C-alpha cells in the first residue's frame, strides 16, 4: 500500500513521440492530469520534481525522415520544438523537458545497458527477421506493409492495421512489401540481446499484485493479464541506424530498442538539470515516484521498466503509482494521427487564443479515467458557456462589480451572520477536503466537480441574497454578503489553480488573494479594506461560428478519407478478374456477327433509371437497341460514338421497345462498364472476328 511519509515526489509523464505534434488525446490521457497533480502538491508546499521530454528514437521517425527527404535529427528537432511550445502555451510547465537524442541521454542509457551486459543480465538469441534485399537492411515491423488479413485494408503495417486497429505481425500480412524499396522482404538471421522478463515474474507478482491493489483497475488488470499469460524475453536491441548505439563489440549497426532507452530518459533528463543531486530523486526511499501515462504504456511502466531497474539494482526506487488513463475519442471516432483525425494542441492554441483554460477544463471534466470517453466540439462549447462563463465567471464578476459599486472596490466588513451565511461558509471546508481526497487518489474529474461546486455555491448564494436589492435599504447587510462572496472568490482562485491556472491567476490579481492551499475554504482570506482591481472577464463565450469551423474541418477530413478509401477499394476491385467461362467451339464463335456501328440518336427510356434507347447505323441498316448503360453514360455522350454490337442477337421487347442487338461492354471487377471500341474509326458494319 501507498506510503504516506514521503519527503518529496517525482512525477514523470510519458515521453511524447517526436514524429508529430501532441493532440487532445495525449493531453487528456497524460499531461493535463499530471499538471493538476503537480500544481496541487506545490500549492501545499511539497517538494516536487516534474520530468518529461521528447522520445526521439525509433522506426516511425526514420520513416517520416525518408518520406520528407531529411535526416531523423531534422524531424525530431522540428517536433520537439512544436511539442515543447504547446505544453508551455497550455500552462504545462515541466521542471525539465529533455530529449532522448541528447548527449547526456546517450551516456546514461549506454551506461545502463553496459552494466546489465557486464553483469550477465541479458541473454542473446539468434532469430530470423525480415530483410530488404534491395535496400540491404533489416526491416522493423513498421517498415513492412501489406494487406490486412482481418479487414482487407491496403497499407497495413507489420505491427498494426490503422484501419481496423488490429495488432498484427509481419507474417500475417498478405503480399508484404518493404516500405523502403517495394521489394518483397526475405528472412535473414540476426543476433540480439534480450531482457529475460520471466526471471522477474514472481517478484512482479509480489510487488504489484500483492503490494499495489490500490492501483486503478485498468492498470492492475492489465498487469495481471500479462503475468498470468507468462512473460517472455524481450529484445533490447534493434538493427537500425537511428538511435543509441549498442556500446559493446560486435554490435555494429545495432541500437538500443526504443522501449529500452526511452524510460531511461526520465533518469537522464533528471541528471540534465540536477547533475549533483539527481540520485536523491531516483535512489532515495524518501522519494515517491508517480508515472502518468496512457493505457498503451502500462506494460512498459509496470513490467518492463521496473524489471530493468530491478536488474540494475543500486537502490533505484519503483513507482508508487501509475495512474494510466484510457483513450479519448473525437466526435465518436478513434483519434488517428495517420488519418488526420485529431485536434492538435498547437492548432487549438492558434484557433482559440485566450481559451487555454477551457481546453484544460473540458479535458478534465471528460477525462477517460475509467473508460474511453469522447470529445465533441458541441460539448466543449456547452461546458465553456454554461459552466465556466455562466457559473464561475458570472459569480466572480457580480461579486467584484458590486463591491466597486457599493464599497469603492474595497473588501467590506463582515457583520452579523444569518443562517444562509453560516450554511454557505460551513460547506466550504468539506469541498476543500473532497478536492484533496480526489486529487490524492488521482480522481481529477471528481476533484474538478468539487471545485465547480464551490462556484455553484457562490453563484447560488449571491443570487439568493440579492445584494443589489438589499443595498437599497441595508448597506451593512450588503457588506456582509459581499465579504462572504469575495472570500468564496478567493477560495476559487486557490481551488482552480490546478485546473485553470490562467484564470486563477487573473482572479488572484483582480482581488489580491494569496496562493496558499491551506487557506482554501476559510472566511478570512481577504482582509477588510483590501483594494480590488477593476473587474475583468475570467472567461468569454465560445461562439457558434468558431465551433462550426472546427466541425466543418473534421467533416472535410472525414469526407476526404472516405473518398480516398473508396477510390482505393474501387481500384482494388477493378483488379478482380471474372473466372473464364466454359470452352466454346470455333463453330459456336462463328455464329456471332460482331460489327462496328455509330450511335445516331439517344434518349432515356421513360420511368427507368438505367435504360437508354439508341438509334444506330450498322452499315446494314438503322435499328434500335435498348441498353442498360444510363448510369454510366448520358444520352449526349452517346451521340456520334462508334461502338461494337452483336448484330445477330434475336430481337426482344424491353419496356415495349423492340431491341435488335446488344452493345459490347467490358465490365471491371468493381462493376464499372466501359465500351469496347475500335482503336481507329472504321466504316459502320465492319465485322470483328
């Protein structure tokens, strides 16, 4: 169970992958809840270190570099800057935001590997892996693409199908090809080092399954599932050029596997800013370590990284908790960076300047803490306008404006309390306690509800007491009402600091309140006579036009994606070939009289969707043919077109029209029909055979 006597807290956030910007799914899953937690601890006066950084190695980065014709370093430099700026713009201020491409990280991760290597903690295994014979390089799973065996989608990766989300292996792909050269990959032998996770299975069971039953059910359950399934050795090296070189002889062309070097980034980033005292954060039993991650990182932070630290020894501490969130969807669909279905943090800041708090608020109110949740722009607008503006902002604005109106902008004295005053003030300490309890148990959504309840109490209080009416007959009573209202405002400035830090800071400047968690809920935060600044709006409305623009952007992305998928499906269907029919004799073939003809007139057959009535010149005569081609060709397109017909087909009546002959058409696998026409214009009646 969790030890309550720690002297300090080390908070780490999953390193965002530097091959693209961060989106709202990342923010809701990891970075906003972590920031809430850190701000809360600091307000309580606790010693905290907040560590993150860019994960800058791995196959996707090399793929993107090849696509853009630049170096992997160029890619990570670009996205590291974008991600770092996005975090700062949203008030997520790490003590260090490092990089796994840094020199200190290479030194730290290399030394980590070397110690385990020297102590015989690894095993070596020879295996057959996919190899590109043209590019002359081993292929990671992401470098192999083919047809998904589950849904039939083209372009599925060797580890996952982006279309249906299925986890795959290269062996399962249909018609696998190398992304580098297009060649068909072959199997080739290679040797790598592995961490024998099975050696740590019993220890992991005792540490987590027996010692941390308080962890979130999704985390505990996933760990238990992995352990019950039996752990297997996991490779710690790869055949790649981009990454931390394996620091032993005979490992040329090999780098540390990204899952191995990335979590060491927490340690190297700490060393970067605290070269002389980093060990107190990583090796002292007085330090509480908390990993904030998404559910796709549970196995790495609860099984793999702890096993690495256990193997290393030397006093490294283990996480006290790993509050992993589930996934956030967007408008009912899974967020997908490859499909462009996302709300990017840096674009949000650009499109909604001054509303950074709104995003933090909405993502927390709708946090996927226990199950996948959905973000919608209409809900975003509703929460901003009906909660932040109409409840929180409205209450603060009324309290400050009325104080300026009746008491020259100075905190009035509190007189004799009435029952409604006592009832309101007595509710505040309970809210403080509820916020603390929920934050400390990583229930940030519930903590935010309690903070907003404080605003609801204030809004109801000022509405029920109506100081603007009371002021007409009793200024002393008005002073009491506004004093209590302003004290609630001061509590709001404290309570909302973890959730909406920009608005909380504006509120503190406006009323001159201190930032001290211990004062939350008290009735004497603001001294009598303290001067307030002029009222300013804490939040502004989100207009329909702003939301419509975002919804239209997503609709366009969806339409383009569906069109591309349809085009790809049609192209694939067009390749399908009908099986050959039964053999016929030459005498059977000679019976068919196939000739060229020209369309003279064309019109739609009334009350039908597919039929055209064509008058044609066969060179022998002029005749009528009824053909079901109206869904492919208009009457105007048909006039003057030279075609091929089966001239001696027995006549038949179609919709009361005698049709003499049949037009020859070619049908593709997708059902699309095209004319069979001579390459050059011929005389009508020319025979084909």
